C-alpha cells in the first residue's frame, strides 16, 4: 500500500529539514542562504505588487514569504502558485532566445515551492518546482517535476546525517559481483577509479578511499539543487536531486535523478530526448542524446553517450564515445570508441585509446558458476567485427582481434599483436608486431588523433598518447623473452604455450621478424628520447649528454593509472602515504598525478636509456660518442621505414581491387575518399621525416660525433 499522509496546506514549502538535523541557532534555510551567492538584495513585496500578482491569477499561502529584487516587475508573473519562502530577482519586459526557443522573461503557469531565482529567468509550465536555487537568465519550459530532497547527494557516493552505510551509492566496476566497488564523486578521475578498484584486498586503503570521498562533501541535510546561469531546460519529465552547472542544455529527458551535471560557458554539457540518468556524475562538455540509459556511472569530461547506449555500473574516461551498445560493470580509460548497436562490453578494465567494433561481445560469465569473471585490456585494444571473448582474459597493449568467436580464455602477452582464430585448422594464431608490419598508418594516425581530440581544460592527469612509451616497451621486452625461447620452423612460425586455456595448438607467425622488429623499435625509442632530451635542455656536447642522464641498474616497472603512466615504485609510495596519513584527500592524490606528470619526461628518459642499454647489450661506459652516432643512423633508418610504411599502408586502399570495384572511375574514387597526395596527415608525416633527418644531421655536427664503428667491442648490431 502506498502510504500517503495529510498535512495542512500552509505547511507546504516548509520543514524541508527535520528539526533533528538543524544546528542550534539556525533555521531550515541556513544552508540555502550559504548556497545562494548571487548577490541580489531581496526585499518584501509592496501591497501594490501583491494586488497585481493576485489579479494575474497567482496565489501564495503567505505573500510575506515572497521576496523580490528592486527591479522586479509583478506583471511578468502569471497563473502561478507559490509556497514557502520564494525569492525572485529582477524581471524585465524582454524575451530570451536560444536555438529558436523564444520565451518571455517571467514566471508563468507554474507551481513554485521554496525556490530562489536569479535575474530575468523564463519559467513556463513548471508543474512542480521545489527547493531549487536557479541562476540568471535560465530558461525552463514544460517540466513535470523539478525537485530536491533534503538528503540529496547529487550523485556522489556519500552518506548523509542519519543514514546507514548501505545507502551509499557505489559503482561495481570490473566485476559483476561487486568485489571492486568504488564510490563515485564529482571530478573523479580515471586514475582514482583504477587505484580504488585495483586494491580490494587492502582494507586499510579501501577505508581511506571511503573517508576521502566522505570528506569531499558536507554530510549535512538540507542542500538545495542548483541550476547555473544561462541553462536551458525544456520538455522534461522528472529532474530530481540534480545539480547543474552553467550553460547546460537539457531537452526532452525522461528522468534525471541524483546527478551532478558539470557544465560551464567554455565546456557546455547537453542532454537530449528520451534519456534516463540515475545516480551518476556527468563531466564538463559531455553530450548525452537519444534514449540513453545510464545508472550508477561516471562520465568524465568531453565524453559522449548516444543513440540508445547503456552505461551501467561503469566509469567512462575523458574524450570517449559510446553509441547504441551496452556497457556494464566496466572501467574505461580516456579515448575509447564504441559506436555500434550490437556490441557489448562487460566486467572489463579497458585502458583507453580503444575501439570496439560492431558485434563484439567482450565478456561472458559462463565459464563458471559465478558471474565473477574479468577482462583486462591494455591501451590500444581493438576487437574487430563479431568478436566474442570469454572471461578471464588479458591482452597486452595494441592487441587487435580478428573477426570470430574465441572459445577459450586468453592471456596475450605480445604487444601490437593480431590475434586470429583459425577455425579450419582448430588453432589460435598470433602475429606480434602486426601494426608495424601492416597498418602503420592507423597506428600513427590514432596516436595523433587521440591527442588532437583531447578537449580537457583541466589536465590533472598527463595522458600518454605515444604508442612507444614505458608500458609498451616493457611489453616488448616480455615478448622478446617469450619469443626467444620458441622452436622456430623453416617458415618462421612456432608453437607457444600458456596463451589460451585449451589443449589445442597456439601458433606464433613471423617470429624472427617480430624479434628483429621489437629490438629495433626499442632501440629507436631509446634514441628518440635522447634526442628529445638534448633538444629540451639545449645540451651542447656528448659529454654533457652523458652527465645529464641518471642511470638505473634495472629497467623500471610502470603502471597505467587511468591513461597516465607512472613508475610502479611511485604508485607503491602513494599507497603507503595514503595508509599512513601522508596523503589525506582526493585533492592530494590529484596533486600526486600533477607531480608525476611534471616528472614524467625525466622518468621516461631514464627508462628509455636503461632500455637502450639493455637491448643493445652494452653498459653506460660502452655508450660512447661513436656508438651514439651509430644509434642515430639506425634511428634515422627506422624513422624512414616507418614513414614509408605509413604511406604504403594507406596507399593499399587506392590499389586494392576489392576497394576500387565500387567506383566506376578514378575521379569518382578521388571525390569520395580524396587523393592520397592530398592526405594532410601523410604529408605531415613526410614533413616530420624530413625534419627528423635535419635534426639528426645537425646533432651529429653539433656534437662532432666520430664515425661509428660497426659495433662496440665486437658485438653485432641488431
């Protein structure tokens, strides 16, 4: 039975906060008064103004509780009912226009309960508008319910006074059983979500994270919902317990409940028709359109949900787009793309710069009796059309999965790898280094694309977009170790164990080619980082270069924390500081990200140099001017090959007969896809190659490098 209670009509709009939660000496408006910082000097209505308001069809339980600004015009308030304390800014005889929506300034045909309004608002047909603080020039039209409860958390995972811990909203990322649950909070970063979800076994750490989150917000009851200046809200059904920034545009939403919607004049957020969002955080500059459903979620800045997408119990990183499909219990780092109606992603950690194709089903919990499986995918994860994967699986960076059903769990440790299911011969086939060998254009362009599209204005985390970085280089070393132990046949193929949870054969193809490729790429990475270090610091000699580099005995392990690469040792220090009260808030954790970002280039340099010495099998002493010259020339050759591959991998699209058959003439093809010689990205890469050549030659002259020996101390070059 629905329990409906009766109260005197003149009590409507009052007693918003239970008296038990009002501090001594305060009234029920004390938090509201703190929140309302519009600077308006409100006054009581005059008798003449009350007369006009009544004549215009307005009612109030107590006209003495209606306060207005000096420039208030009562003529612009019609057919509205007011209950409780209501404060209204200036109303002037204008209309406001936004996207062809034209509304007269004023309050019309609405029921207002205990609200504050800024200057020149346009309120029309608000059937139930309760306990909101509304900014200047806000346009609200045709809203069924716009209300706030006294216990609202606005999407944050906190508990209010008098509430039990069980009421705290949590997001069950990465695991459907809730074993990695995190509490969302406004401005939560992908690194925060990873740090929290990655250490469920550390009870002390988990307790600190709850404490940090609780401290971020006041736990007192009685905060009003807020709508910032210049917001436009029209044709919505239910908006309840929602905090909205400035300049947001919300139209046709079905239900918005317990949310923070971040928006400002430079980074406007928009929510469109048919959307239902409950218990979540929407970042700055987000776009949510056309029937989207999101429950228990965080959308980081400049991310998008479109065309019926489902985002449930998940974190979506910055600059990501999900359309049409369903994403459940997943933690996604920045720069993720998933555009197709029949793709599904569940119980996964996806480390960004990823693309999930149509028909891809990532995650099946039918491996066991419990829905507790997980998938971990390094950055650059690209499952192709109609891919089906099983929990538990793990993939190195820049794994691409060819079309097909993969019937067994996998642990792919080889980066830049093409993974194929050979159904005819009943075997799994791996091609490490595929991207470098066959699609250099896409690899390079994606790195450029993601960095170019980074719209974040607050870059607390330094996201690594380069496909050659400490994480991928370390994976290459792992691959070299694995591949070097294999028995390679005359066709350059080899069987490998431990990749798939099955008894069938797993085959690695082009093994020697991959080994040579990874070694050369690591050497290139190390050399390029040295060149960048020289240029950044204006070093003038080889001796100065050697003195400027700190040498470590062993190559460091790194962690991908929400798209930001951080040495594993520093992550451990962070965890210890949190547990020993050296760090006491999320803002201090964010300071750690900022500091790590400032130290990144130096730490990356040390990693690159250590990697270079390791792959070249030399010591720091053997790193001579002659050998540096040798490395520079090899790097130049590698850069030349990579630039040529970028062109050739794209050029195939212009010569492949199965690409050209849809065009009757070359002119038609050029009109559709453009001429390759006009491809600006390719032209930029070719120019980059010429610039690199000039920089290397200039460096050789500047450092007066001696002609290189074939190899140091008789060692063969790679």
